């Protein structure tokens, strides 16, 4: 990445230029899910249908690598809040709600790529958080209007995503010792 802080718009531009199938939010969700599930083949998953010789794909891969490293460090350090790749407050409520939904879908996909998880993880608070992510991934973004209540709901969902992601990371990491 060009600097150490991830940027939603820059990531979106790289993803679109490389022709990836995923949105920036979904891509970041996938990376988070893969990190939490201890799955390391992100390039194979995210860049599967691209030409590795294409300079735009190479730039996108570098951007994603930087984002992965930044996110992994945030999770390891227990930083709050985690920086989620979501559109800013200037975006419409519908766009922000769609991004939150896509992020949750991406997380579940990335976490699922890691394969079978230890049962004690799924029976813990992390398992409940994964169920909540599934509900968020299924939410109807058309239910959000342009009201103050929608703004508050989106802020609460975003906060929940970063708290629950950290919880899943730490519980999965703790279960590795078993």
C-alpha cells in the first residue's frame, strides 16, 4: 500500500481496476474471516480469476497484502476500534448498509474457508457472534431509510462487527492451545 493506513476509496479503485468480483467491504470481511479462521491462501481466493501478469492486478495484490498485514496487526494488538473497510458517513445509508452486509458475508465466507473449527469455539461467544454475522449478512438493506434511527443502527452494526471480530480472533487464538 502507498501508506500504512487503509483507505476505502483507494481499495475500491484497486479492486475495480483489477476486475475482482468482490466489493472493498466484502474483500476486507473475507480477509478478516480468513485471519480469524487461520486460513492463509487469500491470493488464491481473491485473485483466482485474474491475470497475475496484469499490472493492475499486481497493484491490487500489493494493496490487499498491505491491508492484510495492517488488519492482522490490529487483531494481534487488540486495537479498538478495528478499522473496517466501509464507506464513510458521506455515503448514503443504503450504500453503507450494503457495505456492512457485504462485510459480514465476506467474513463468514473467509472464516468458512478455514474449514472445520473446534467445537468449543462454535459453542462459545464466538459461535454466537458468527450467528449474528449470518443475520447481518441476510439483512434487507431496503429496510434502512434516511432517518436518524438508521444512522444510529448503522453505527451500532459497525461497532458490533469490530467488537465481534476481535472476540472471534481472540477466542480462536486461545483455542489453538487446546
